[in-house]
C-alpha cells in the first residue's frame, strides 16, 4: 500500500494533519512510538495538567473560598489517588477519542519508531524490534518536543525527586517543599497545583520576570498574585547545580549579576526550563533534512523542508510551542497537500496560563510595540470595577487592550483574571478580522459578564471607559 501522506507523530500537530488530510480525500498513515495517540499534549502535557489544575483549584476553593460566600464547610480532605485517577481517566478518554477519529477517517496507524529512509519511504520499528517499511508521496514530521535541561548543568531527572513536567503530574504524595526551576508557563502551572494541595513552592527564574515573553504589566501583576498565594519567587537567579541529597534534592543558585551562591533543599525539584525539538532517531541526517541553529527542522512558509516531499509542523519547527499552533499548522499543511491554500496567521495565536486567576494573551505586548517603534494606545480596565467579578469575588486582575494610535486597529490583548483563557478569544476573532478598539467597544456585551471588562478596556483604548 502506498499512501498520499505519512505522518510521523500523533500529537496535536500530527493527528490533526492526518484527520484533515483524510477528510480532504487523501490516503493517510500515521506512525507513533507511544502506545497511545495524542502526543505530549494529550498524554503528559495540556490535558493531564489541566485535569490537575482544575481539581486542585476545587480543593483550594473548598478550603478557602466558600466562607465569604456564606457557605460553611468542613476542611476538605485530599484523596490524591482519586485525583490522579481523575487525571488518568481524562487522558484515556482523550487518547481513545483520537484512536476513534483515526478509525472513523480510515487512517492506518503503525505503532513504532518512525525513521525516514529516503523521501517517500519510512521504516517503522516496533517495540519487539520488527521493522516494516511504508511508502508515501508526502512525509510529515510532527515529532514534537522533549524536556530541555538546564544549560551547562548536569541534572539527573529520576521523575520521583528531581522531576520534569512528566513526573510532576504523577507524584504519589504532596511534597512538603518543592523547588521549581524556571518561572515559565509549565513551571508556574504545576507549581500552582502542588502549592494548592499544600506544598511550599519556591520558583527560581533566570530572567528578571516570570512568564518570559508575556506583557510586562501582566507578569508583574501575576507575580504579586502568586506571592499572595504563598509562592516564593526568586528572579534574576542562575541555577548552577541540582543534585539529590538532604531532604530530597538540593539546588544551588546565584544572582545572575554575580554574588554569593546559596543552596536550598526540597522534597521535590521540578525542572521546567523549557522544551527542545525532538528529532532523535528520525534519520534526518541521512535523509539530508536540514535543521536550524536551534535544532528545529527548517521549513519555508509552506512547511516544506529542504527535501522535496518532506514537511514538518508543530513543536519540532519554529514558533511558539503550543498545541493549537501545532493543530493549525496541521490543518494548513493538509490543505496544501490537497491542493488548497492553507495558511496560519502567526500574529494571532493566543496563549493561556491556566492558573487561578488565569493569564491570557494574544498579539503584541507593549514591550514589542515599543521595540518596533509602533505608536500605540493602551486601554486598561480592572475587574474590581466589574459587577460580575464582584459578585463572584473574582476581582483580581485586569484587561489591557493595545491599539494602533493612528488606525485604532487592535494589536494585542492581555487579560489576567478568572476565565481569561475563554475571554481572550473575542479579542483574537476581532484581530483576525482586522477590527478596531472602537469595534470592540461598540459591540454589545451581555450584562453582567466578566467580558464586559474587555469591552470597557477597548473603550478605554478608543476614548474613555464608562464604569471608571
Ligand atoms: C506539562 C505540559 C503542559 C502543557 N500545556 C499546554 C497547554 O495548556 N496548552 C498548549 O497549547 N500547549 C501546552 N503544552 C505544549 C503542547 O503539549 C505542545 O505544544 C504540543 O503537544 C506540540 O504538539 P506536536 O504535535 O508538535 O508534538 P507532540 O505533542 O510532542 O507529539 C509528538 C509525538 O511524536 C511522537 N514521536 C516522536 N518521534 C517519533 C518517531 N521517530 N516515530 C514515531 N513517533 C514519534 C511522540 O511519541 C509524540 O507522541 C504543554 C506541554 C507540557 C509538557
């Protein structure tokens, strides 16, 4: 059997590309080395982490958020095994869903490690060592990413005491203390989970702000909120050593600007310093597929590598390492392979931190606009002035809209607050249609909703908000 498309990797990039290509009438095969489909996202990333974020937030709410609403409940008791079982069941239902969709769309699946033998040929090595070869006109590399270490520091991740995100979603007891190396999205989300369940969490971050590329206002506000929740954050701190010992493990760090080093101990250390593209064992060198200087598969604007018939999408290529970016690339590439004109608008890719409150962002930050010399207006509206937020005791945070000073076109939106991850999409849709702050501010919003703060922030960017 020869296929129109062979997709290697079934994360959100690969499985979506496969389904879309099949929907467009192409004959598709997928190759996956895990026992289940869905990649990092469904198995050990987005989905299990969100199951734990939700459950731990409910636990925290039951213990801390009820009294002020006039609900008196006994202190909640944690059943961590059951919480983990909820997470595992969530993962199972999602990965089974992908298997169902493959069958529904008549996609053939091969379980084993895929290797590109040459353009048009992929070998699949099963766990028992059996090798089979499949042929296809087009090959899509969608092999995703893996945990990055700490540059220049040897770290032995055992997934029990020194853990990556994979171990951090599967701890068998709540650590008394946890050190999170890296104050990015994954570290702060998983640090929040264990902090809500009772761990004393300390974050050590190299940069002078958390959440790296996010808008400066957002990052400052979010840091204050995490501090209020009891998370300690050390900024501008360089980790120089992580080793087992003491209570569990020891982390040595020093100021980036130079100065005395200190060593702290914790039951568990989470290494969350980012992810790197995963290309090991794919045979790229032999096939002549070029990588860029950061180890990512190099592609052009149509996801083509330098070898005809070989394409790449998702975390293994440039751009934000996000599931929905990988999915959109999967759709666009499938359309291209089917002779259509797929494309991805990289200017409008939302990004969400699923802590409580949530942080969400789309488009440009204020820092990016300044650096690009763009004249812009800022409209900001706090949830303290929003009726629904007051009714729900969810007044932490704000909405910030950035618009072009001359044309009023919305260039970016940033939200810290309850439900930010849902609200961000009205700004994304507006931006996709090239809308202005006035358009957003004049759009009737249901009352009382948290989304009215988005409208008010847009009004603030355009002219003046009503409720401030
Ligand atoms: C803890 C955590 C939380 C996250 N939360 C979010 C979130 O909330 N939102 C979000 O947008 N993103 C999140 N991400 C990032 C998201 O998981 C990735 O951006 C996304 O999974 C990338 O999709 P992908 O298809 O490129 O690759 P992956 O999902 O990494 O899938 C690649 C697949 O390829 C397989 N593979 C690799 N090599 C081979 C080979 N040679 N042969 C066969 N199969 C192979 C792998 O086994 C894997 O299944 C999170 C990540 C982590 C770790």
